[in-house]
């Protein structure tokens, strides 16, 4: 069985490689390589897999997941420039794929190992990443 907690955050980014010219960055990353950055409204779904606790009837108290997302994701990334404000992306291109891996790693460290974890990240309504550690 799986349960899900959903959250949103807004952040700016620029996709580029320092070792490529502006022209090459623009041809590979398009609008997402705008030198003055641009924003996305990200939606995150955090899916926890486990069994129903016979004492509480919960798989996990979703308040715990809500607080975890707030501490590890929203306080860290919401209303930030991912490239400039967030050390996680100082040397990592902030694509939705890389953001998903970073978020999964942060949550995994805080979650009891008895639970499975997968996340789904919407960069736009039509671009969606799923990551479960592989
Ligand atoms: Ni973008």
C-alpha cells in the first residue's frame, strides 16, 4: 500500500553548463537557459510505501510527511534561485531530473528505513519526473 502527500514550491533556475558557450547552452536547453533565470511552479508528490500500523490504522501519519517536506524541501527551495541560493545545485544542473534526485536523497535520510519512498515532480503541467532511488 502507498500513501501520498502533495506540496508545491516556486523556484527560479537556469539550465547551463559553465564549460559550454551561451550559444551551445541555448541550443541544448532552450528557454530554460535564459541568462537571467526564470521560474517554475513545482508540484511534488511524496509517496510512502508500507503496511497499516495495527495500533493507529495509519500507514504513516501524513502530518509527519507534511512536516518533513516543509523542512527539507520548502524551507530549502521555495522562493529561491536554485543556481545561486542552493549549494545542492552549485555544481549540478537544476533539471527536474536532478531536483528529483536531490529531494529524494534529502527525504530518504529522514525517513524510517521500513518505508519505501518514491517521488513525483511536476516542473510544468506536462513535464513530470518519477524517482524511487533508481
Ligand atoms: Ni526551466
